[in-house]
C-alpha cells in the first residue's frame, strides 16, 4: 500500500509558492496534475471548515504535507505539527484572530471552555490550536486513506460497467423478456387486451372505437401472437411506472441488486497498471471492510442496489398496423363472400321472399365464421345488403 510519505511527495511536486503584485506570498496546488486531484481538492475544502479559502489555511495545509515527510509517527504527528506551526507571540495571535476568530467561538462552543477561567490570549491560542488540529487531521485522514479510496474507486468502476450492461444492453433486457415468455400466453394476452382497451389511442390511427370494444383475448392471441412472443424491452431508471406515448406495457421486471465477482489478482494488477501503486489482498480486505475469510479465496463479491427496471412493451404503431391489416383483410373477404352468395346461392332462392334471402345470407356468413373464413367480429358487424 502507498505510504503517507509517498502520497505527500506526489502532492509536493505540484505545490508552488507564488507572489502577488503587492508582495504577499501564497501557496497553490495544481490539482489537475494529480490522479487523485479531485479527492485532494475535496479534502482541502473540508480542511477550511466554515472558512472561505485564505492564505493562512492553505499555508498550514501545505506545511503539514511537508511536515509528514520527516515525521513518520502518526500517533503524535498532529499534535507535534500544532506545536510546530502555531503562533506563540501575542501580536501574531491577535493578528490571526482578526480573520479567524470564528474558530475561537467554535472551540468555546464545541469544547465548552469556561471563558471566565481563560484570558483573551489563552482563548485565541485554543482557537488556533483547534483550527490547526482540524486542518492536520483532515489532511492526514486523506493521506492515510488515499490507497483505500483508490481501491474503492476501482471496485465502483467495475460495478459501473456492470450496471451499464444490465441497464442498457439489449441482450440483458432480452434475458428479462424470457421471463415473460414463460408466462401462459392467455395471461399475457389478457394484459395486452386491458392495455389496448384502456390506454390505446385509436383516434390517431383512424381506428373506430367500436372495433376496440369488440376485440377479445382470443383475437389478441391469434392476431398479435408475434408481438406477444417477442416484445420490445425498454429500460426505465425508476420504481415509478413509466408512461410511453408510443408503446403499451405488458410487464415490468425489477433489476434489484447487481452482484459482480471480482478476482483479487486482477484488481491488484488493474490498480498497478492504472495508478502505479502496489496493493495487497490485506489492503483490499481492509479498504472494503470484507470478511477476513475472503482473503483466503481467489475472489470476492461486490454488490450494488439499483432503482431500475426493464419493461416489456409493444409499440402502438405495430398494434395499429395489425388492426388495420385485419380490418382490410376481413373487408375483402366480406366482399368476396357477398359475390359468392350472389353467384351461387341467391339464384336458387325465391327472389320475392326478401326475409328468406336476408336469413340465407346471414346463415351463409355464420357458416363462413364457423369455417374460419370470416371472424365473428366481422360477421357481427356486417350489414345485410338484402
């Protein structure tokens, strides 16, 4: 694992002292040159506490980083640094308090200091010590956990890749689609029937509402079988049911939790390749707070809970196309049925008996329906021309 001193040396390479036009000096850190620059920037921001960025705190941060190179005893590091960096002269303490007195108030409130027992200078001294303690502890925590953060980030990156796959790749969605295919066809058809009756906007496709009211589950099974067998799978990143303008929902499948098996040696090699540092299994177990038993295995499992679903949908334009195709086909068959009736059956009837002719035509349509030549919806709605 990378030591505190190794991380500190990397930071020192990008620390620079600059001078303003008025002659005052200040310290800068070029975060962009560090792989962990954003994490360091966050630590520096936290080290400021409630204070706005200022030269004194930046100076203390940079001085502490230098200080860690020569002092490896972390148990005493923070206290030793405070004694090294703090002001002892009254005028220096008073000058510090002008801009940083909020730290004195914070110290009094946080530690419950009895102000009557301390002189004004003693209170300022405690406030400055409190500030330096916060600065040093924050940066020390960053230096100590930098390798752990790298390990965590690599594992998160692996989970990110896994999440992208299970939520965006079509083959992942198709795996959930297989669950729908295992359900009885009648069950799925009934769901689609309810969706069509309740949520299908027939008007935009110029389909009469009366037809929608007459279709049943059997019609769905027969004429929308292909759509039921291979619905489109769409990802939705919320537990709340989506509303699609171009599709009807058949079913939804909660992805829930993803699990990824991670090989210790592969992770170690990835960190070495990407970050240039050596880590051990112990480092990984400690950083991820894994069960100690994981160390004796070749791999461990990382998990992430997702608020994400795959939905099986059927496009409304596909439904409309099937309905229109059905209607056109039935109209052609009805015209052919009328022509066949007029040619083959009508001549044998009494031309003056209109009732008998109408009844014969209706019986003929019923017979075509029983033979499967005409659908019962068509027969029910057919106008008798006689």
